[in-house]
């Protein structure tokens, strides 16, 4: 006789299949604004990327998120602000910054040139 677990015949029946792609609607590369919460925002992104960060960079991102989340009133709590949100926003800002791309030797030089262009 099998041991009873109290989970029934199919305890995982409530899990939906997420391995299939959602509707084959084309999603633009620009930020898409949704008028309803039917489609979660994270589903509109196609690429998953791992980013290596220093400890101080991660701490800064986490502190910034906490400050943003705690300093909003109820009308501005439409979506969660995450590390991904901040990184995507910074990339969108950098799209419009013209940086001299010639002979950039390392990250320090890239940072220096970006700072020069945004006056930091």
C-alpha cells in the first residue's frame, strides 16, 4: 500500500506550462506601455543577460531601489523598480549620448569619456 501524502493524485496540476512562447505578437525594441496588467512587463523583454558587478555597484543599485520604492506615494506605485529597471533606463539614456568611441583601451577610459559627455 502506498503512503498517503495528502497531496492527491496530481499535486502539480495547478502549474501552467510556461515553456511555450506567448502569442507571437511582435514586441518593439522600444519600451512598451501597457494599458492593462494582463501582460506582465517582464514578458515584453526577449533577452536575458547576466551582468558582473563589483560589490559597491550592487550595493549602490540596492540602495537606489530602496530609496525609490520608499519615496513614492500610492499613485506612483504602478510597477516594481528593480535592478533591471535601472540598468535598462541607463542604457536608454546612453543611447542619446554621443561618446568618442575611438581608441577606448579599458573600462576606466570609457567611464571617463561618458562622464565628460554628461558633465560629471
